[in-house]
C-alpha cells in the first residue's frame, strides 16, 4: 500500500529548517508511541490471567498461559516452563477444545504432566494477599 502526503504538508516540509524538522520528528514519534500504547492497552483489556496464548520468537512458536498482566506486557509461562514477558500485540489467544481438570493433572503428578507447572500459578480463591481475615466472636 502506497501512502502519500497531502501537497500542503509535502510543500511545508521543504520550507522547514533543520531545527523545525527535529521538532516535527519528536512530535511525530510521540504521536506514534501514543497510538501504539492505546492499541496495546485495548488489546491488554481483552486478555485475562489463565488465557492460553501463542506467540512467535526467533522463528519458533511458543504456547503457554498468561500468569500476570503487567502495565505493558503479559507474563507467560510456556508449556516447557519458561517465563516470557510479551507485548499483547504479539499474542494470539488459543481456544481450548478440552478443559484441563486440575484434579486429573494433580493425580498424574508434577513430573508426568507439564500442565501441573501452569496450574500452580493460578490464584485460588481465599489464598494470597487479598484474602479477607474473618473475625469471630462478634
């Protein structure tokens, strides 16, 4: 796809000084970064912890589960057990055809099933820092 500038902008570029061109470059870079950040934020809002995703790196395809959503990236643990921080624009959500039953995976044991490593990163209700402490006797 060939993109052209309107004649008014193209003509104005010819009349800019070097300092003005540097200023224009900085403003264009800021605008491009904002557009990219807005697009990444929109994509990040579509993701959630425990989503199965796939991404490519160095010619290899990696599959894993989102274990944390950071400000600009998602932390992924791959099926091989490696951790990756990946920009949401590189992630493709995978629709699972079969749900993994945690009890079956637990019965098979940690050494036999690599999904066990993924399950230990899923927060369980009533655990962790956000657990409410109950007061008895009131």
